[in-house]
């Protein structure tokens, strides 16, 4: 009788261990998969695609090109995460920069942090690189416009249901005279339903 109980405990333990094993499946990066209802890669991609379309269709691009004869140059300022959750704003900004640069209609210059790194490299080249290959200071392309914005959320919850509302606002400011030349906005609304316990 003791042997049966001992083997039963071992069997239960093995089943518990196997039930807790981790399973990993590869997903297509374009596949929408919401697990928690929080901001995710699909939201970032959909919002950036929508806002890039709005930005490139704005009259500011044509107006700038017509008046200066050159493509507008943009720098990214601060995009604030004012939401209730952690959002990787850098990934969102990268999505926007990539789509806008690839359009060929607008050019981006490096951010403040990126410029500092480049300037340090130039200083190093002044000492260590050959005269023919070193890059001189004072030749940076100045931006015409600064892109900034915010991500906000409103959460309404009752019982096992909640509605999560995201509002993403972007503003493009003319650096010469601080005029706002373009305002973009995208809204997302999600209904999240938590399943009850099942026995």
C-alpha cells in the first residue's frame, strides 16, 4: 500500500512539472496578437503608419518644397508617454522615422543624443584620422522642423470589463518662427474582457 502511494505522489509531481513547462511558438511579426490589452507592437505599427500618412499628406511638405526648393529636414524632439502603462516610445519613433525617410519626401537629422556621439567621433578623428578621411566640424545639416508629441490613455473599468482609450498626438513646429505647421492625431479604443475562473 505504501509503494502505491509513493508512486502516485511521483506521478502527480511529474504531471505538475510537465504542466508548468514553457512552450514557445514563432509568430509572424505582422500578426496581431493581443494578450493583456496593453499597448503592443501592433498598436505602434498601426499608429505610426496612420500618422506618417497624415504627415506626408500635409500641406507643409509642399509649401516648404515650393518656397525653399529643398526637401524639409525634421528632427525628433520629445514624445512623452503620459499613459498609465510603460510604452517603449523609442520603438514608436523609429517606426515613424523609417517610414518617413523611406518615402523620400522628408529627411531626418540625428537626435540630440545621436549628435553628441557623432561629435565625439569627429573630435577623435581630428586627432587620429588622416587629413583626407577626417570629417570637419561645422558641416551639420540644420533641421527646419521639430516633431514632438504625447501618448495619453483613459481607462474605464467595471467588473471584468474595461475600455482602454489611447490618444496619440504629434506636432510639427517650424524652428525658424515656432509656427505649428502640422498636427496629427490617432485614437485607439480597446474593450478588454477578463474571463472568470473555470472549474
